[in-house]
C-alpha cells in the first residue's frame, strides 16, 4: 500500500498494490500496523456501505462530540470525495481537499476526526464503503452547505445542481458552523 499525504497533510490517499491476471484481481484493503504507521493510532468500530445514483451529493457531514475518522473507498462506480478541515487551531482550517475514488483506481481516502466529509457521484451509480473510528450519533450530526461560498469547493458537477437530502439542503453556512478547537 502506498500512503500519500495530500495538501492537508493529515488527509491521506491510500493506493493499494493490485495483483491481477485473467482470473481477476487481489488486493489488501487494510492492515492495522501500516495504517497506524502512516495515519495514526485509530481503532475502527463501525463499517458502512451506501449506494447512490449519478448526481447525488452526500455531505458535508461531521460529528462534534463524537468525531469520526473515516477510511473511505468506492467498490462500484466513481465519486469525487471531499474533506474540509474544521479544526479552528489548524493552519489549514477551512481548506478542502478532493480526490476521485473509483472501482478502477481502487484508492482509499483517510479523513481524520476533525474534518467534514462529502462525496458526489460522477458515474451512473456508486457503492461507497467506509470504516469509522466512532459510532454514528444522530444528535451530534452537523451538515455544512455543499456550495458554501467561503469554502468554494470545485465540485465536478455534470450539468444541473446535485441532488441532496433535505438535511443537507438545510445545512449550515461554514461561518456559522460549530468548529473543533
């Protein structure tokens, strides 16, 4: 596995070594000792799997009291995946980083606690899987508007505005959102 820190150094792109032939392929998706060496000492407590159609945008989500680190990957289709630094004391506070994750590139993204996370589906449909370092806590969930002008995320939109949930459509402006210290 290759671990590459991105422009926000705590956000790490993981590229697995893929072994393939005419029968298919094999790859290792997680090894605790290597993950700790490159990303930190975290324990995953919950795995999630979602399926979404083209043009769906989920996020920008985070939990403040029970922050979740997320190791995300796409096993079908393609998404544009985004992490926003919500740590007020960080030199990269309010900055975002985005990468394309797909079933073809098999890459994963480590989004540490303290970040808001979102993805936009660019293929006909996508299956998205992620490991979390804390449990989902419905009363501790926040959503920031996907199109907040202060963040100016460069989403690769395909024509019309993305389809979002009611909760995400009513998300907070970045300037009014609660932050991590």
